[in-house]
C-alpha cells in the first residue's frame, strides 16, 4: 500500500466524467483517492451482518462480535471505508474518525420474516450521516419484491436528501421476493443484470452486486438462451450499471487465500470499481486478515480508474 496521497490524473479519474455537485465530488474523492488503494478503486469493509443475519455470523470467530475488531481492521488494512449502521457508528467510531471513512447504512432488516415480500425500512437519515462525518450513505433496495413500490418511494426521499447534502449514495441492489424466485432466483444473470440497471436508473453513485451464476432455469427470455462464461456475465452487469460504479460482493468466508485473490483479479478485470469484503476478512485472525488485505491492495493497484 502507498502511504503518499496521490490524485489520479484528470484524464484518468473516474470522477472526471461524472456530473457531480462539489460535496459529492469531494467525498467520493476521499473514498477513491484519499483512502484504500487510492487509485480510483474501492475496498469496502461492511459490518451489517449482525442485523441482516443475526449474531450467528460471528460464531466462527468470536473476537469479531466486537465492532472494535472491524474498525481496527479497516484502519490497519487500509480500507476505503467501513459500512455499518448508526448504532455501531455512534458507539465505536470515535477513535477512528478521519482515519476510517464511513458509509452509513440507512436501512435494513432482520432475516426472521420470509423474503417473499422483502422490504427494508429506514432507521437513519442522510442528516445523521452528515452529523457523523460520513463520506457516503448506503441503502438496500430489494429489486423485484412485491413491496418495491414502497422501496422506490422511500429511496426517492433518500436520493433527494443526498443531493441536498452533497452525499454519495451506495445502493445494495439485491433481487429478492416471490417474483424473483419464480424467475430463476436472486443470483441469476437476469436478476443481477436487472439490479445493476435499476441502480443506474434510480440515481445511485455506486452499486453493490453479486456475481451472476450460470443458471438459466426459469429465467425470462432472452436470458434463458444466453450462454456466456463468468467473465462475460460480470462484464455485462458492469455495462448495465453504466456510470454507476460497481462493487462486487466478496461473499462468505473462503479459507483459500489464493482463491479469494483470484476472485478479486477476476472482478477487476470485468470492469468493476472494487470489492466489498466482510466475512471473508473479519472472520480471519487479525494479522491474517491484514496480510490478505495488503495482497488485495497489490492486485487493485494494477487497475487504476
């Protein structure tokens, strides 16, 4: 990792082609060039699993149940940002202010109810993000849910507030619900490609997606006839996101470090702007997680944006 802050040349900067207000441009510059790999790519450490999945996610590595663990890892590993909810930010961020950029998650849910009519209510605001010194907000949208009309209306107010406060907006664009399940499932190319386009159409600055799988069972045409390899599928969803930057999910913990690194290389080759690594990092012993993160930096250094 480089210790000196270096701005990307204007001709290469991912920000150069985006019509952004000064507040958004400033905050995005800090994420893209002031922290993390510092070359226009993003390496984000999320900690929303305790809400979304429950405490069981921490069972394999008990020290990770303390949010101080993830904050320390985000700083030592040189992440572009840590993404979490308002309770964790207010109670654990004090010692890392200015050293670990914050993406404040504004909504979420537990996994106790069925996802058939998934929805994710707000529990924080863009004004909270400004008060806490955040460099972006995160919003989860359940694309295709029977409740998506409520999601769209809620998102519209968040987007307006982001414009008013100059706050970048990161969309966790997640296909969910009975209609998606009937059309092949959440991680098909159809679902992830649609989720990428929704993020662009609704006005997100950055979108988090999952790698699309090769299943074509029950998916609508013409996706049911596409025979694309993994590289073509990922490149397709990046294209569908247009000028919305794409982060791919790092997924569940993989004990094979080399497999994790190959996946990072693969995502960057597909045109992604970065990766969001949660359990694949903070379920490891601290020193191992930092060492792996540094190797991720080495890969991302080869893909300036």
